C-alpha cells in the first residue's frame, strides 16, 4: 500500500501540560481510520497538527500527499464564518475555496456593473465588464456552475431544503449545521477526507445516508466519532489515542473491543507469571544468603581443621555465586517487567428504582398534538401548523418496559417526551399517569442544572449529605480533587452530562425518560451508562441516535414518521431486523413467483394466438380482411370476430389478457 502520511514520535504540550506523546502511525491510501480516545485525550488537537494548523512540541509529520488534496470537516464552526453572517448556501459553498473565491468575485463585479452608468462612466464600465468576462470564463472553465448544482444537490439529499439556503447559518439547529458542513466537504474531489464528529446531532436516517455516501468515497478517510455503530460499519482500522501514544487495531469497533480484551487477558497472564517468578527468585536469594552466612560462620569455627575450613569456605563461595546469579536474574526481570493491568478510570454507579407494584405506569389513548405557531415548534423551519405532529397515538407503558422511540428529526420524538412528562397537554385524546409514578428525566439540552453552584455544593444541599459522602459520590462520576469546587456552568458538555446522571442517581425513579443520554460522552462513559441502565430494574423510555445503546437495551420499538402513521414493534432491534429481512425475502420470493406465473400466462397466450394464426390460414373466412392477430403484449380489442365471440379459445385469450394486465398494474 502507498503511505500518504507518516507520524513519528509526535508530542504536544498545551499551557505547560503534555496532552500526548510518542504518537506513531502511518496512514495508507484507501484506509478508513477511526480515531478514538477519551474526552480530552487530544483527538482534535492531533487533527489540527495533521492539517498543519498548529505546531507539534516534539516529533514530525511527513505528508506524501499535498494538503490541497486534503479536506477537513471541523467539529465546531469556524468563528470567522459565524462572524461574517453567511447564509446556509454560502457556508456550503465554502467547501471548495478556489471556486468560492471566484463566485464571490463574480458577485462583486455584478454589483459594480449594476451601480455603474454606461453613459457617465463608460470607460470604467467597460473595464469592469472585461474583468467580469474574464472571471466568468475562468469560472466556467473550472466547472463552477456544475459545482453549484452539486452543492445544492448535496444539501437537498442530506435534508437541507431550498427554503433554508438563504437562512443565516447561525439560525440552524445543531443537526442542520452538521449536515451543511458535511454537504460542504462532500462536494470536493479530495484524496484524504478528515471528519471530526460527523454524526453529531444526526438522526438515524441521515447517519445511514452518510454511511452509504462515505462507502462510495474512493479516497482515504480519517474520522473521529463516539458513535460505536458508525465506527463498526465504516472503519477498516481503529486508532486509539492515549496520553502515552497511539495503538492501531485492524477492523471496526467490535474487533477493537475484542483486541483490547485479549490484550488485557494476555497482560494479566504475563503479570501473574512474572510475579510468580519474582517471588521464586526473591525466595532463592534469601535462601542463598542464609546458606552463605551459615557456611561462612561454620568455616570460621573450623579454624583448627584446615580441610574442614576449606570445605566450608568453598561451600560459602558457591552459595554467594548462586546468590549473585539470582540477583542478576531478578534485575533482568525488573527491566523487562510487564506492568500490572490498570483499570481504566471510568464512572462507577448503579441506578436504583423505587418500588412500584402497579402494572401500567402511563397510558395514551388516541392522543394527538399539534403546535399552533412556528415559535413553539421543534423545527422552526418546518410547517407543522397544518396538521398534528402526533396523530392518534395509542401507547401503554407497562412495568419493566424498555421502549425506544425512533424516527427522523422533526417526527415528534421530543414532543412525545414532553407529553409523557406532562409538560404538554394533548390536543385530543386521553393521557393518564399512575398516581405513584416517579419519573427521572434526562434532557439532551441538560435543562434544570444549577449552573451557578459548584459540584460539591449541589450535593451538600441534599438532606443528611455529608462532605465525605458527597466527595465519594462525585469521585464515582470522575470528579476528584479540585474538580469538586468547579462551577457547573463552567463545565464542558460531557462533564455537565455526568452531572445530569448524578441527579438520576439520587432520583430513585420507577421510570426513566431519557432524551439522548449518551450525547457528549466518550465511548468509555457510554458503555458505563449502558451497563447501569441494563441493571436498572425500573421502566425505561428513551430517544437516542446511539444505535448500539438502542440495540442493547430496547425490548419495544415505537417508530415515528413525518406525515405517516406511527408503528409499534414488540421486540428487540435484532428481532425487528430479522422480521424486516424475512419480509423482504417474502417480497422477493413473491416477485419471482409472480414473474414465473406471468411467463406461463404469456407462453399460453402465445400458443393460443399461434393456433389462431394457423386457423386463419386454413379458414380465413372467419376473419375480416382488416384483422391483425396481436402478440402476447398487444391488445386484443383490434380483433373483429363476429360469429366466434363465444368460442372457448377466444374467451381464454380474453381471460389471459386480463390476468396479464393485472400483473402489469401491480408492477
């Protein structure tokens, strides 16, 4: 394979603190590399180094592919773009700077021509017109107008409709901004594409589209993502970045996990073997030292007998030689020692449900809900005022259910959660809550956190909470040392997400309603959340684009669609996929069977028509001279048969034609 990037002994310091060191990796042409690591491990910083946007502290980066053949989708928007007030379409066009610059020049020249008077400023007008013609020729030569069409096409297929193109980019939602940035980079013809969190805020439908689009990309792909399903489907290798270096594993996320588990087991085995050897060597050294001292002491006592003295001295020297040999073996063992496997620093907590003896917790009977104006709607750029967003929904939430609400953005998932919480009231239908219902709510917007309080103070306000207990609990959620004095409003989104989980920890809820609970969390934290939710004995209702979380937890699926009826599936994601596959097989099998049946009908019709043709030759009097026999695919209405219209052959022909027509209408 062709190496396009080689990273050697790379290290980066930030504000006097080393983020990572000893990073070594080669990127080969055609690879699809997933870059993973804990929050704060330096993934985005490494990408900036690769793109030559910052300098490394140590090491070097060798690029065998010009940076003009690279493209990069940032995780966050460039401050310059936001400051300029660009529209959605303008941001999308900036993915190809060379054509974007020409497009801007054309727009400026067009504006100048409109402002100039030909009569009063003829010379200047002609000069600008000549410049405009030259720029337009360059733009056309570089397929600028075809590129504009491609940008608009990408925006459309990724779900950014034309009515949003002239909307200021800053007014878009997080998911819409991600789509615009994706559309921008996917219109470029580059050899190395770097995507930093491309799945942020995307719904499942859009993520599946992105996967298909990236599978069509023929260049090299390097991406950062906390979406394990996306990593599993897209990556040919996973590169794990830590503070001490980088390790590259072949395969997707599941392969990476298996490699890590095998490494851990092998390290544990080597460590145990090493410790056994160490104990044996230390015991031998103690024994030889004891024997030497005993022999040396005995030799001193045997001063009167020369032969005995020599014997004990030789025995002492032999023991001391063996003693030194064992000491050297222990030194080698220490030099080549395997470190004790260190448990990853991760959250450690369990969620407990309060006692609930009822069977049904929440019931919705024929519930509908619609917003009355745009300001209240989930998506301010969509028109839901014409109809109900939630239509005639029946939902029975029972004890122990694990319900996943799925569907594209704008299909009403968050609206349904607000109905379940009682924050909204149905336009029609009945919503019932059990009197003993105790809901624990996790909002994707992290609403309701006491932003002005410190972490420690937010726990000390709880009844009977001691300082020691509060610090212990915060430690379980990875807030230790001076971190406990941080103000919640100053924490990162990932840290605030952990604070929201602490609130669930103390809630004692018998039903959890979770709106994107794994957003902003790194993969290690996501897996802890999964384990805690898996062990939770209460009821779970969740909205999540984390497909692996839904796959692991859900036992009932509610699928919402825009402008289409909702669908319930009683079972897991695996069972749903199996049912879909079986249904598809039945459709395909039915299609094959129908095709075979159609071929049999056409064959029979051809036989009958051939028989009529022979009959016309032998007995032409029954046909009018204007008659022409049709073939199997033509209409039989042009046949004029007067005396034989009740003939069984003709009746069969009519019947066959009707059957064939029905197959045609179905297809």
